[in-house]
C-alpha cells in the first residue's frame, strides 16, 4: 500500500505539475488576450475618432459646396446685371463713334476718322466681350450649350494692330506679320 500510495503521490505531483503548467499557460494566454482586447479597444476608439473627423470634414465640405453654389449664383446674377447696365452707355458710344467715323459733314481729318473707327471697333469688341461674359455666366448656370468655333490668326493680328496702332503713334507696318522690320 505504501508503494501504491507513493505511486499515487508521484502521479498526483505530476498531475499537479501539469495542472500548474496548464494554469500558467492559461494565465499567459489570458494576459495575451487581455492585451489584444486592449489593442482592439484602442483601435476601435481610434476608428471612432477618425469616423467623427471624417463626418465633420464631410459636413464642412457640404457647407462650403453650398456656399460656393450661392456665390456662383450671385456672381452669375451680377455678371448678367452688369452686362446689361454696361450695354446702354456702350451702345451710345458706338453710335457716336460711327457717326464720327462716317464723317458725313467732312470736317474731320483722315487721322480723326481713323481714331473714330478705332473707337467704334474697340467699342464693338467690348460689346462682344460683354456678350461673351454674359454667355459664360449662362453656360455656368447650365442655360446655354457651348459650341466652339475656329478663328483665323490673321483676324486676331488685325484686331490687335487696329487697337494698338493709334496708341503707339506709328503708321502701318511694312512686314508681312504686321510689325516693323525688327519683328520676326
């Protein structure tokens, strides 16, 4: 019996050691699980914070988009109103410049007639620019379709020359490009 009792004691000690080893392994496993749970909790908090920040940023963007839409509408209305307000005096200027350019009484010098024609041309171009600005505001508002057209470079050169020649005080140029000999 003594030997059986000793054998049982040895087995109990072995089992006790195994149980203690298992218990230590479970404790280590529990500690690891607690660390992982803390890490997951921190990650969840970080995700919640980021989600909150994203939501706030989305709201700010929506507010700014709304403000931009309002400012675009005001800008379009301003451009529309301003273009109409500018047209009346400009049309008067164009009529007077055309009357001077026609020189019906013949009392103007050729240079004065050229200046009147330049004023009329520049005024007409300004009127076209105002119309283009109004058209752009209509395009922005979605009230007009865009249809691009080609324009010859020679027309642009003629326009620039006609507008700026009187300002430079030079006569017509001799080069094929509309410039003096120093131009390419």
